[in-house]
C-alpha cells in the first residue's frame, strides 16, 4: 500500500474526479466515475483507495437495480 505522498499525481487527480462524480449519486454518471477510477488504477495499480471506491461505485450501482420485493 502506498503512503499518501507516494501516489502518482495523475492517478490522484483521476481518483478525485471519479470520487466527486460518485458522491453526487447521479446514476447516469456512474459509468463516468467507473472509467475515471479504472484509469486511476491503471496509472497507479497500488492505489488501494481507488480500488476501494471503485468497488463502492459498483456496489451502489447494483443496489439501484435491485428489484423491489
């Protein structure tokens, strides 16, 4: 795991953009958040926080598509 000061700048900026989009919880923009987070991970594969937020986006996105009982 990387220390905060060791994260690639581009990866961090992509992460922040993806996180901002996700935090607005606009389902129509989740794919954009996913793309940005995946690009962040490609730029810095050890960036654990980007992996965690990407998982959270997928989990939240799946929750939107649950069929009510």
